[in-house]
């Protein structure tokens, strides 16, 4: 068995000799064998004798708080014999110091802090100071174990050297071992270092300290499941380096927990670097500071090989994997993550895998960068890889980039980061692609590019290759750029047939601001989907091709700007506006154009560029013309033979918007040409583009249908031009069954179709005379008689000029009645204004009066142009004040008056059923004068005159049309003469008849006005003369002391002044009311006393063409 030796000094010679543990010498017992018995002498001997003989399996123990030093005075140093173990701190504490260039050599295992609670330390300090340990037999054991069961520390300082084949730091669970190589020239030369075998270990290289790895050398950090190890390489000049021509490995977190820190300009490297090597292990590599570099120049960097690994590269540090591959999440169950943060912080690799067979996560932020030949994210069947790159200055530069190749991968580029892949068609960017050898692979890739300043640039982009799922999203102002020779393929299968692509999706925008797509072409596979989902407006300049699906989802506007588009798939405009920006913007694929479906919140805008679709479903808005252009044609072609649509149109409550020059039959217009069939219901919105309006015959064809015309089109709002209104008619006049749709300025002819049902030809059914003789049957030629006239029945429809009268706009009636209302609003007679001025003031010259009157008229103004029925309600209030002057036997009244009035007109078209409202609000100011021949008696002549100026605000509100406003004014004057003659005068009352005559002259001026629809309403200038002849029969009290009550009955004949006219786009429209209007009026005037009097009347007017007016007035007067 092995023996434990101690060294004993000979009394006579003073030499030290090894003595077996159980022998006795110098009076010392066996119990004292490990308590500092020989170390001092041993080390002294090392200086004097130079060596100790080979004593076989033995150990030398430095313990009991002893410190031993090998000074540099003996250049030969000290060396133990073969297989002599050295223990520094066995159960207590011990320390070994090699200094001043001394050299100590041990041949056997060395232990520092061997037992629990023990503390052993070694110091190698000074230039050329060296402790060399090597194993006589490699199978015998490790050379140096620091912290076996207790605590061990080795420090190499100031140029010292520790040379050892194998080192273990922190050997057993609960033990702690540390090795520090510090200072320029200090170095560790070794082959295998285990940092934290089962306990806690730490290796530090600082201030220029170095550790060189030779061929096949290994560094293992966190060796066992209980082991925890840390390597610190700190400061410029500090290095953990390797022979670039050999094979060396560093394992950080082999089965336990390992951490490697390379900071402040230090360098470290190996030909293979594994972080988180086996299942359950955790490894972490931290690189920090400018100049800090970790290199792997041989083969591989594995982060999360089978365990969990993490790499942090910060503050300008670099990881340079120059070998064949760098892996995050290398094997099944492995989890690898990396953080690359700060300007200058870089990971370089020949090939970089994020999620190779396991799970990988990489975050590149705040200016960090990755440079690689090829970068793959989510590479194998059960792998998952995620990469986030964010922040200005953050970048990835590769020649090839794959996201979700067999595995599941995601790449997020945000906040101004940039990713560049320079590869071409097969190397640029692939998203979601299954490789041939991985038949069960999920192959799902997702790339998100967002925020202003963010860029993804690739020579070629393939979304979803063979049996893959791929999604690329660009949003919020970010840019995706494809090289000038490349394309973006949404679905890119190398197999024939569509089944080899699961789903490929390109999202431009996610509901907010759009991303920018800069690519020569976007090819959309039959299973590819492009979603346009943003609220701002974008131009899409890429050529669109393929036969997949394009969805416009956002509320923004997208203009298609490529004239080379040949997309032949399905386009769904769910929301927002999809607009052609150039000719063929919606495709030049005439063999198989696209099918378009427009949702209820979507708009499809041809913008004046004629287009061909192979089908159209419309629940939203389809606009043909744009910016005042007309003549655009939308053709729906039957391309089912080539795999396209059948050229049909389906209305789903949507709107078809056309531009038309509204005029006669030859008007230029946008058209919908349906080569298939039509179905469903749609609204038709017609915008007039400079048309003046005109009478039509056949009409303006706006929709043609080649096959079954089952669709229903209704006008969404009135179609008007000038004085004309157009209605939508199905069927031509020449061929009512042609299924086409026409705009005609006439009413829909409902009765025309049933006309053939008056079957006059059936009258020859007196076939009852057949029984008379069989001979009459020979004149069977009579049966054709009813058949012959039948074809001629359509004849009455064809005579173009004999059709219905042109359809007048109902709005014209509102304009006309506004004019009439303004002309007559403040017209009145003497008695309307003054009542009986003598009440309460009879015979008192020089007196004055104030008065007020309120009048209301309900007018049924008849029919305009035999089409438009008009009714008007007029309310007027006038106030005035006057002075009364005695003029001989007579009396003169002079005064001022102010007026306010409003008129509301309702006009209805008897042909179209549409209505319009007119409104006039006016104010007036005027003067008047009245002379009475007899100042006291009710009989005698009178002469009345007035002059007024009126201003009017006018409105016309046609149903379905914009409100129109304009102004007008009037000057008007009146002269009235009457004579009251007594028919009977008794003692208390008299009966009088007062013939009257009045002439009113009015000059009307209306402003020129352009309607919202473009119709020009010419300035209105009109002079009107209205005459009235009438007689008033009244009774008056002759008792001067009594309050007067004067009932009256009046008859009037009004003539002239009822002719209103306007010009709409040069077409004159008149509304001539009855030339002669007859009025009957009854009322009473009452003297109330103390200068107050009141009056009231009610009247009815009538004339031809159903003219009716019911009017009433109340007045109040005060004489003073």
C-alpha cells in the first residue's frame, strides 16, 4: 500500500530523509505527522541539497498553518521524487510560495485544500518563477487539484509560470478552487483545466496574464452536475489562446453551471467552443468592452448544445467564429441565446444557426451586429429560432438568410435596424421552407420589419418554399428592398403544382402606418396571400404576377403603379381604396385577368384607366372615371377556359360609380361591359362631367350585359344636368329586351311593357263559327293575321321623338318658386298696411301712428312644365311708423316701414317622384305715402304709394343632392287709387262701396350660381308688373262717439306678375302661374279706443291650372 512519508533531519549531518508515517524520530508521535513537521526543512533542503530521492508512492504535506517558500537563491530549484504527492492544506491550512525566479517541480498529484475545511494556497511570483507539475503516469491521476474538499487558491503573479498537464479547480461538491494568472508575463501552460468539477471553481487571467491551449487541450467549466465554474479573462493583454493548427476545446457549462467572462480588451479562443454542453447544464459567455474578443477558428461555436447556453456581447466586444458553424440551440433539448448590444459589438461566423435542432434566441440591439456567410433561424425539424434586431446601427450582414427552414423561425427587425442579405435567387432570404430530407418538418418562418429607418435588403426573397409556411410583414414606415435583378415571391415552390406550398403571406402594414416595399416584382403563388393593411396612402410600384390572393384590408389608398402587372388571381378589397395608378395597373394579363371582390368598406378605383377583369363582386364601391375624366370602360371577360372567371358581375348592395357627360344619346360615358351574366342588386352613381343636359331618345348606354341580365341597378342619387333629370332604364327603346341599362331624361315607362297584353289579335277567336261548315277552315290564312301585327307592336316604342317629354329637374321648381316668393313677398295694398287709419284719430291732423301686421299665405302654385307640383308657405311681418298731416279738407300719411319674411316651397316631380325644397328669407325697408280726400268722412278719393328694397337669402335642397345657396334682391313700387262712395247712410251706420285699382312694378335680381353638380344657374334679371282691380264693400258707424267696427268684403282681380324663369346650363325653364287670379277677402277693422285699433282678414285666391292661395292677416295700430 501507499505510504505517507515525512522528512526528518539527521542530527549529525543535518540532512533530511523521508521517513514512513508510522516510524518515530525526534520524539514525535504519529499523531503529529501532518502538522508542519517537515515542510520547512523540506523546502530548505530544496535549496541546499537540490533534490529528494525517489521514495515511491509518498506524499508531502504542508499543513497546520505553515507557509513554505522556495526562494530564488538556488538556480537548480527543487524537485520531488516520482509519484510523491504534494498536499497543501490537508485538514488545516498551508501555503507554498515560489518566488524570485525559483523553480519548483513536483512529480505526482498536488492537492490544495484536500479535506473539508482545509485551506491550501500557492503563490508563484516573479519573473521566471515556475511551478512545474506533471504526471509520471497519465493514468495515475490529475496533476493539480485546487480545492479538493476544502478551499484552494493558486496565484501566478508578476511573470510567474504554472506549468501543469491537468488542473481541477473545485473538485468535490462544497469545495472551492481558484487559479489566478495576473500580470504581464504571468502564464499558465497546461492541457486540460476543469473549473468547477463538482464544486465551485474560478480561473482568472488578468492584467496581461495568459493561458495557452495546445493541441487537443480542453477547458471545462462546470464539469459535473454539481459543479459551478467561472473563467475571467480581463484587461488588454490578458489571453486564453490556442494553437490555431491544433484542436482545442472550451466547454462552458459542461454538465453543471459555467460562466466565462472576457472583458476590457482581453482575448480568448479555442477551436471549438461549447456553452451549455449536456442536458441540464447551463453555460454563459460574457464578452464586454472594446477589443474583447473570443475566437473559434477551428470548427464550431455551440451555444446551448444540449443544455442551456447564453452569450452576451456588449460594449464593443467581438465573437469571431471563423470555423464552419456557430449554433444557438444546437441539439434536441438545447437552448441557446445571445445578446449583442452596443456599437461595435459583433458576432462573426461562417455559418450561424439560431435554433439548429433545439431552441435559439438572438437579440441584437443598440448598434450590435452580426456578420456571417449564411444565417439560418429555425433549421431542423424540432428546432425553434428567434432573432430580434432593434435600434439604429444594429445590423445583420450575410450572403444568405433562411428563416424557418424545416423548423420554426422568426426574425424581427425594428427601430432603425438593418438586415442585408446579398445572395441571389437561391441565397437571398428564404422564409418558411422545407428541405427535401425533412418530410415531417413544420417549416414555418415569420419575418417582421417595422418602424421608420428600418431596412431589410435582399437580392431575392422567397416566402414559403416547398411545403412551408412563411410570413413577411413590413409596417410602420420600414422598408423591404429587393435587388434590381431579384423578386419577392410569395410562395416559391420548386415542385410543380400548388400543393407543395402550404401558405405564404406578405403583410404590408398591420392596421396602422404602412411599410414600404421596394422590389421589381411580387409574384403571388396560388396559395400565396398579400395583405395590404394600413391607414395611409401608398404607391406600389412592383410588378404583380401570379395567381394567388391580394387582400386590401386597411382604410388607406393603394395605387398600383406598374404597367407590367399580369396578376391573374383574386383581389379582395375589404376596406380602403385600391386604385390603378397607370394603364394596366389592374393587369395586362388578357388571357386570365384577376377576379375582384369589393367589400362593403372597400373601394376599387380604375382612376380613368380602362381595365379587364374576369369577374367582379361588388358590396362596396367600384369607381371607373376619376378627376373629371370620362370614357373609361371596365370589361368583365369570360376567361374560364384559361382558369379565370366567367366574366360575370354580382351586385351585393355595392355602388358602381361612373363619369358621364350628361347630354343626348351620343354622350361620352364610362361603361361596364359584362360578357357573362349579372345578378344581385347594385347602386349606380353617375357624376356629370361637364354635360349640359339634353333630351334623349334611346338613352346613354352605361351597362351592357351579354348573357342573363338578372342584376338590378338603381340610381344612388339623382342624376341631373342643367334643367334635365335622368333616370335609369333597363332595355333599349329599339330592343327593350336587350338587358342593357340606359340613362334617359324621361320617366321610366312602366306601362310600355304591358302594352302587348292588350291582345287585339285574339279577337279573331270567333272560331266558334267553325261548326257552320268545315269550308271556313280553308281560310286558315286568317290565323297569321294576328301574328303579323304582333311584330309591329314594338314599333310604337321605336319612334324616338314620340316618346315621353323630357324629364325636368324637380329642383327647377324650387328655384322658380323662390323667385316668385321674393318678387311678391312684401307686396300689399293700402288696407293691408293701414287698416282704417282714421280710427281713433279722425280729424286730428299732425298726429302720428305706429303699426304692425302679420300675414300668412298657403299657396298651391300648380304644375311646372306639366311635371312638377309646387306648394309654398309664406310668412311676412311688417312694422311701420307714420306722421299724419292735414291737407286742406284731406289728410296725408307719410311713413317708413321694415319687413321680414320667409317662404318655404315644396316641389314634387309627378314623373320621378323626387322632391325638392326651396327656402327664401328676406328683409325689406320702404317708404310710403297715402292721401285721403276727406279727412273725416269715409267717402271720397284716396291715393296710396310705396317704394321698397328687399334682400333675400335663398336655398334649394333637392333630395339626394347637395344644398345650394345664393342671394337675390328686389326693388318694388306701388301706386293705388280708390274712391269710396256711399251706397246708404242712415242715422247710425253707412254702407260704402270702394272701387280700387293698383299697379305694382318689381325689379328682381338673382345672383349667378354654380351648383355642386356643375350646373350653371344664370344670373336672374326680371321686371314684373302686377295689376289689381277690385272693389271693397264696407259698413261704417256714423256715430263719432262710438268705437268703430267696420266689417268688409273685398273682391280682387289680379293680373300679371306671375311669370318666373331661370336658365340652367342655358336651358330656359318657365313657371307661369295663372295670368288672372281672382280673390275674395272678408275681414273686419275694429277701433279699440285710446288710439288703438286692430284689423283682420282672410282671403282665398284661385286661377287656372289648380292655382290656389289661402291667406290671412292680423294687424294692430296705435295712433298718437
